[in-house]
C-alpha cells in the first residue's frame, strides 16, 4: 500500500542517472520525441508525461517502473524555494523586474488588454556564438489572450 | 532647494503625455534612437538616459526640462510591488517558475558553470501572426558569464 | 503637466457619487451596457473601459472628464491588501483553501492537463431565495486551456 | 501505541489507489453517496467522513482500516503551501483578486452588511461544451449571513 | 467632487472629540442605543451605522455631517497593523495561540464539525472585582454553524 | 541516551488514545482534577502537568510512562502554523481583528493603562442553547495588570 | 475639528526641542519627576503621561499645549520598523537570540512555570567605568508571574 | 563516515539528562567552571565549549564522547523560531519594542555614536525577593563600541 | 515648532546639489576632511557629522543651515528597502550568500570564536585597471572581537 | 538506484573530517590547488569542483568516492537560512546596509551605469596585525560590467 514515488524523488533519480550515464538533455529529448525545454522541465517534475514518453525516458536512463509511473503523475507546479536566489535563475528574475513593466506596456499597445498565455506557450533555448563571448538566448512564445467576457 | 523630480514621477508624466498625444512606444524609441524595449524601460524609470536621449524624448512628448533631468538620473532598479500580481506580468513569473530549473540545467550543460548576464543583455519583443491567434514572442539574450576567479 | 488621475482615485469618486445619487451597480451596468460584475470591477479599477463606456458611466454619475479619462487607462490589476482580511472577501479565500485542491483534481480528470482561464472568463452573481435564508451564488466560468507546445 | 495515520498520508494513499484502479472521482462519490466536490475534498483531507462513508470509500479503493480511521478524523483545514503557485489553482486566486472587491460591493448592495457563508456552503463543478472551447464552470453557493448581535 | 471621508479619519475625529468632551464609550453607546462593544467597534470603523445611529453619535460628539456620512459607509474590516504588537491587544493573540487548539477540540466534541460564527456573534466586556486584583472578562458568543452542503 | 518524547508526539498519542477509547475531554479533565480548557490545552502541549496529573491522565488513556514524562516537561508555547487558517480557529482571529481595538479602548477607559493578563488567566467554554441555533460561548478572564514601575 | 497630534509627531517635536535647547534626558526626567528610562520612553510615545507630567515636560522644552495633550494619549505600543536593523538596537535583539532560551530555562528552574512581567516592570540604564572601555549596563527587572488559573 | 552530532541534538540530550538526574543549571555551571547564563546558553548550543568544559559537563550528565565533541563545535547562532512566540521569551521582545528606542537615545547621549557590544558582553540572572512578589532581574552588560574608522 | 529635516530629505538635497554643481564624492570628502566611503555614507544618512563637517559640506554644496543641522542628527541606520533588489547592490548580497559561510569558517579558524566588528570598521573602494576590464575592489576591514565574558 | 549524495550532506562530512583530522582550510586549499576562499566555499557546497579537485580533497580528508562525486555536482547556490542571524555573518549584512548605498553611488560615479560582477569575481581573506587588536580584512574584487545592449 505504498504511495507512488513523488515527482521530486523521480527528478533526483533522473538527474543522477543522466550524470552517471553521461547523457545530454538533448539525447533524452530526442528519445522522448518532445522539445528540449519541455522534456527537461517534465523530467524535473513540471509536466506529466504520457506512458510512452515516460517509458522511453526510463529505458534510456535505466530507471525502473516506479519512476515511469511517477513521471506520468499530474504535478503541483510552482517555484522551487531552494532555487529562488540561485544566480543562474535569479538573473531571469532580475531581468523581469527591470523589463517586466516595459513588456506590459508593449503587449497592451500591440495587442490590447490581455496577456501572453503561459499555458499555450513554448520556450526556446539556444547558444548564439559571439566574438565577445557566446550568448544565452531564451525565447518565451505564448498565444495572446484578450480579456473577453 | 527642491530635490529633483523622482524617476517614478517622471514615468507617470511620460505615460500621461504619450496617451494624450497618441504616440506609440515605437515612435518614441525611433526619436530617441534606441531599441524599443530599452527605451520603454528607460522612460518607465529603469535606465538612465543620456542628455540627448532625454531631451529628444521630452521634446516629442512636450515635457519640460525637469522631466529631462530626471530621466538622466541613475535609477534604483527593482520590481514594482504594485505589479507583482498583475496578470500580464505574472505570466512571465509563472513561466519562470515552471521552466527556470530546466533553463538552469540547459545553461550548465551547454556552457558550464555560470550565468546568462542580465547586464550585457537585451530583450526583444514581437508579434508573430498565427492562424490560431497571434503570439507574443519575447527574447532574452544575454552574454554567458562563467564563474572565474 | 499633471499626471492623469489614478485608477483608485477614480474608484473612490465613483463609489462616493453612487452613494450620493442612490444609484445601484445594476443601473450603472445597464447604462454602460456591460455585464454587472464586469462593470463593477471596471469602475473599481480592474478593467479599462472604452471611451463610450467611461463617458456613459460618468454622465450618469455626474463625474467629470478627468474621471472618464482615468477609467480608460490600462490598470495594474491585483489584490487590494486592505481587503485581504475583510470577512466578506476572506470567505472566498477560505473556500479556495478548502476546495481548491479538489477543483484541481476534477479539472485534470475531466479536461486533462491545463487550467480554467481567468482571462477568457466571466463571473456571475445572483441571489437565490431559500426558506432557510437566501443564498449568495457566484459562478466562475472560464475557458479550459490545455498545456500545449 | 502508534498515532493514527495523518490525513495527508491517507490522501496520498487514496490518490495512488484511485490511479492504480482507474476509478474516477465521480465513481467514488457515487459509492460514498455524497456530492462530487465534497467527496473529493474530503478524501484529500478537508472534511471528516462518517464511518460508513470512509468504509465504503476504502472498500472501493481496496485500502485498509487505518485509512478508513484516518478519513474520519477532524482535519486541520487550510491551504496547501505546495499548491499556492500551481497555475490550475492560482487562476482562481487571480480571479478573486480581480473580482473580489466587486463581489463585496454587490453582496452588500443586494443583502446588506454580511457575508456569504463558507460553512453553510456548497461548490459545484461542471464542464460546459462551447464551440470555441469547452468551459470550466465552478459555482460557489453559500447562505448569506448578516452581522447580527 | 471630494470623495467622502475615510472610516479611519472619522475614527480619529471620534476619539479626539470623546477625549475633549470627556464622554465615556458607555455614554455614547447609550445615546446610540446599541451594545457597548458594538458601538465602540463601529465608531472605530468596523461596522456601518444606520443614519440615525450615526447622527445621534455625531450630535453628542459635536461632529459634523461629513463624519456622520462616513460612519454609515460599509467598511473594509481587518486588523490594524499598528496594533499587532500592542501589549493590550497582543495578550488576546497570545491567549488564542495557547488555548486555540483546545477550543477547536472542544467545539468539535460538543457540536460536531463546524465553527463558532464571527458574524452571528456578540462580544461582552466587563470588570469583575477580585480581592487579588480586579479582572477583565471578555465573552465571545457566536452561533454554532455546522458544515452543511 | 534517548531524548525524552516531544510534547507534540505526546499530544498525538493522547488524541489517538482518546478517540480509540471514546473518552471525552471532560472525562479526562475530571480524572486529572483540573479545569476543562486547561486540561485540554495541557494535553495538547501548552502547559506542564504535575507528576500526579500526568500519571492519572496516562492511566486513563492507557499510555505509558514515556508519555507521562513528556507531559511534565516545560513546553515552548506558541501558535501551531498548521492551524493558522483552520476555519474553527480563524473565526477567533477574525473576531479579534474586528473587536480588538474596541477592547483596548474599553480596557483603558475602565482600568487605566495596562493589560488583561494572559498568565493569571482562565478560559471558559460552554454551549448555550438557543432556539435559533445553539451558541458557542468562550470567556477570557484575566487579571488586570497596570503599567507600574 | 482637527484630530489631536499623533504620538510620533509629538515625539519628533520633543527630540527637536531637546536638541535645540541642549537639554539632557536626565534633566527632563528630573523635571517630570519620573525615572530616566520611563520618561524617555514616554516622550518617545510609549507611555501616556499625566497632565502634570506632560505640562512640566512641555514647559521645559518650550512646546505648546497640543504637544502636552498628545503626550497624555494612550499610545499604541510596539516596535518601530525603521529601527529594526539599527545596530544600536539590533545588538539587544541579537543578545536575546543568543541568551533568550537560556533565560527561559533559568526562569523556569528558579520560579516554576511563568514569565517575567513586562508590565510590572522597570528598566535601568547606567554607564559603568572600565579600564578596557566603559560599559553599557541595562537592567530588566520584572515581577515573576506564574501561570495560575 | 558519520557526521558529528548536531548542536541541537546535543542540547536535547543535555536537557533530558539534566531532568533525569535532577541537576540544576547552577550545579552544571559550577562543575564547568563558567558563569551560569553562559554555561546554560553554551549547553543549549549557542557557544562552543573547550574540550575540558565539554568533558566535565558530559561526565556530570553521564553523556558520552559524541556529545562532548558536539559541544566543542562552533555553532551557527541565532533565534529559535519555535520560541519566537513563547510567552517567557516574548516578554523580553516586548520590553525591547517598548524601551529599545529610549535605550538608543540614552546610549547616544551618554556615550556618543556607537553600540553596546553583544560580543564583549555578559548577562546576569537573579531572583530578587519582593513582598509583592519576587522579581526576575536580568542584566545586559556590554562594552561600548564607538563608530571608529 | 517645526521638527528638524529628516536625514533622507537631507540626503535627497545633497544628491540633487551634487549633480547640479557637478561635484564628485571625492571632492566633497576632501572638503569634509574624512574618508571617501565614510563621507558618502554620512551624506546619504548613515553617520552623524560633526558641526564642522556638516557646515563644510553644506557650504560646498550651497545648501542651507537646515540641511547642516540634519546631517548632525543621530541616524536610524538600516537597509533601504527600495534598493534591496537594485542590481548594483544585489551583487554584494549575492556574494555574501555564496561566500559568507566560507568567511565564517575562515574567521573562526584564524581568530577563534568571534566576529569582524562592523563598528570599529572601515570600507575601502577603488578601481583597479585590468586589460580584461577594470575591476571594482571593495575592502571590508574590521577589528576582530572575540566572545568574552 | 540511489540518488547521489546532496551537496549539504557532503559539506557536513567535509567539516567533520577536517575537524577530526585537524586539517586547516589552507592545507586543503593547497592540496586542491585553488584559492583559499574559493576552496572553502566549494567544499561547503557553493561551487562544483573538477574531478581532480574533488578527488584530491577527498583523499586528504579520507572521504570516499560518493563525497567526491557529490562535490562535482552543479550546486543550487544561495543563502543558508540557518545562518541569516549568525553574528559572524550578520556583521557583513549590516555593513552592506550601512555602506551599500554609498558603494552604489561610488561605482556609478567612477564606472558609469553598471555593476561589480559577482561571477567574474574573487574574494580575499586575511588577518592584519594591529596593536589595538588584529583585523579581519575581506576583499571583494569583481569585474565592472556596464549595462550594454
């Protein structure tokens, strides 16, 4: 009568296996057949996987059925308090503090009253070579939703 | 012996003038000669402008010298508490909660130990037509900085 | 060079005029030509009105042009801290604490992974007679949005 | 001399069993003989069940007596911090921020000084088909209580 | 086009007038024709008064019509942050920390699952002589409400 | 070299035994020879018991010596965060928000500058029959202490 | 119909006058006829003064009647958030963090279950010469109060 | 490869042994050869002990070498959140809220700009007999440190 | 009977005058005859100045006597909430999060149990040329204080 | 299928081994071949080590492979809540509160709009003899980064 494995326990096992086996997130995403950022987020516990996705990931990572079951569970999404001040993540938070009000102005000017959906939404990640130092380029791409009664 | 006008008072005057005159942020950015998101953020109080930028903006917006002086002041950057729960901005915060840990994993895998700079950094904003509803596309583009002693 | 009137100053003037003139929110909504809860929320500062809506409301409430201009401004939406513990509002918060996790389970079971939109969304309010005491009935009605890349 | 199983441990076992057995919340509610949202909330730990309700639920879910005992315990109700930022639940919180003050105005106008009870209270959940996308409809229905000395 | 006087401004004027005129809260309550604690709370901004109550209070306190109007407004109830650590009030908070869980146990044992209403509710205040030092006796008296669907 | 059992572990065992044996808090208080609310609070971990009180309680509840020892320990008193939003307890918190400032005014008017002691203090609990629904009546009764140098 | 001057406005005027006139807190306390720390705390807004004390203080400080009236008002006591991190005050907070649990153990061992009163309480302040640097000596002296029903 | 015992685990074992053996904090302090409050604080985890002090304490309390090693570790000092609202400790916090600003004024008047050290610092504890009830007297005695570049 | 000008109002006037007159902080420090970082901090409201220092600063900045008086007042020191997330200051906070525990270890290893004084303390600031980009070098230099009873 | 050892478990084992073996942080840093503060921070869990660094450290400290693996993991950096009020670390926080705004002014005056990098950054630690008491000298040395689009 054991409860199923938690999403964060599954994520720890995924990260440990990935390191041990020397697999990249891209290789896992390719095996899973889903976009890179989506797959990484799902394996870290932010999206439920289909049975097939979970089994493909676990086979590649040599993890057992209890992990595959966990990966299919509907997660409680949200920020990880242990990462709130991590510098790699904090720089995004800081950018949002500095540019968020400008983005709000521009969204309303261009689209009217509404939001960029965070559900009908995708995130891109890429490395862009630059002679002064390569760049991290992250794209937030969401459907505009207008306030509509 | 009056203190100079605060950055947020200047921002309120800019927003009011823009609405009254029916000017778009793009028209202002073009006049200022700087990128769209940067100009919007600067006028909202997140970047100091050069004397020339401030004067060009104020001339277009028919604002006086005290505003132009204020726009050149070094700001105290940071989040606006009154906007923390605004849905248009909150969706970015939520996206960061869901995808931030994945971005951290991908940055470290691709670049090693370090961060995407939020200083040597630019933000793009565009509207992408889509038959299922046009999309808001925002690009964060920062130089990778590695931990280096 | 005055900044335009803030949304909360406009809301205070609306509430004062409504009381002074003995107008109901329904009468105002009818004049504005919009749903009851939407109109009330808009006049309290949570939605921008069109020029026509704002002018109709201000004519009825005998408020001047500066209020009408303010009502058309894009607001910064969010909770009012002064109302967080108000018992009339707190009971909704409490109901959400008690029934929120159940609603999440039921949404995912019925619709799959996604959310009830709070943007493509409407709220109904009615009084339902009941011999043991009339009832407040509030309906939240939002489009289901699935997580979709 | 073991203490009885906690309500949240029981909830985890219920959720795990439900998934394993492929039972819907409606099927469980029918077996328990109680409304859908009430039953779901009770099994997640927000209401005590009668002995009969608990035993029926546990028989269906093939859970043992210690779970049935736990489900009868008086719970400490309240929000689950792990769900505060979950998007599915947060949209309700956001709707309350945007429309809560309007609901307060309308309750006082219609009923006088008082509240919608969250105790003499029921919640409805339904899926409403819509050609532009089906809708989540949640009804909060509570007895009006007036401030009365 | 002035907004009406806030409830807390009215409360300040009441307290100042009461002190200046040397009136006791009991004398004011008698004039208003309402219970002592209710009247004190109402004049401090926690209950709306009827027109007659407000006018009687203002006549006695020699306050003008703008105060009387304010006292009839529906308040936003809630704690006053400036009093959170005031020792006179904090002792009640402390008593609740120490005895609250016991009261919850006793309410559930005696009445079943439910609450003491804070709306259908009255508060008594009295001084009880005692040779070892007179005692403050405060009575909370609320209707029991059971969780009822 | 085991540390003694914590007060909250002892409280859990007391609650479990009370339920299993079908004993009321009154029966336990009678056996302990102490007031009802005091005994309930003490067994929940908010007062140290004498050796005799602890042994009587444990004999009745068929709990062993390690519980009796724990019940004699000096506790760290304070609020239980897991109960802060529990509706049964929250209604007391809300009543304090609404009536606390009035009680402060009345204490100072009647007694002068000082407080109701929460140490030389007792709490009464009773059920008062009422044709419109029985009432929970809780009495806070503390010695007045004046600020005295 | 002005409200009376706030306690903190009165405190600011006292501090300004004291500096302007070059008076020490001891000289003021002597004139008021009350202990040094009590008088300083009272003038800073933490104790109400008698009419005579307030008038003596105001005559010495050449402050007018509105200040004297304010000093007699019952204050809302509590910490000043602007001083929470002030190093001179923070060192006391830190000492309490380090030695508070030890003081609790010693109070209970010596006196039994109870507290040091902060109401029947006095504070001493003195400078003690020391060849290695003079010392600040502050004495907290409160009546022991035992938990007594 | 076990990590050494934590300071708080050692403190729990000390408190349990002290109670079991019926030893007073004074007897332990005498054996350790250090002041009463210092010794109590050290054994509760706020100061590192020398090897000799730790061994003497452990021999008296019949605790083994792992406790003695732990007592020598450099602690992370700070407040115990579980004690923040404990009434015995809270009264000191309250006294600091009421008298802290006065102490700051008096320190600066007497000594100039600087602080009472909390490092070159000692705390005294004593019981002072008083016909109206014995008193807890606690002395904070720290070297004055002036701001000095 | 005006209260003297607040320290933060004085700071605003200093900053405005400095900008208007094109004076550097070094030039002001030289005129004041005090170290650069100390002088900047003092003028921003974190240290009291002597009468001579304040007058020299105000003469150079063409500010009047009320500013000079304010600069001599004992400040309430502490962090400015408006700067908590400012990137220029936040980088120091982040560095402390990453390296603070290491500095604690090294201080205790090198000096024993104690602290770096923040009172007998000075801060250096300099620009160090570097071919890969000039560097900001900030030195914290405080007397070691050992825990000493 | 064990997850790898957490960074904080590894840190505890490092600290325990260092104490047991009597090794200084300098000796460990020398063996690792990296700067003192960097090595200490890395072993406490704030930097990933290379395989060679981790193995050298573990060999010296006689710790096994699981620790060496953990030390190579990418950490989640951030403050340790248990150390927030530790006096040794708090003095740095306090210094930042007092001198942070001055450092911001000086950085902008000297370098323009930008920050001291906390990534391209090093920290120095040294003991400086002084007849009035030796001094702790900590140097923060980071590359200046200007806001650059």
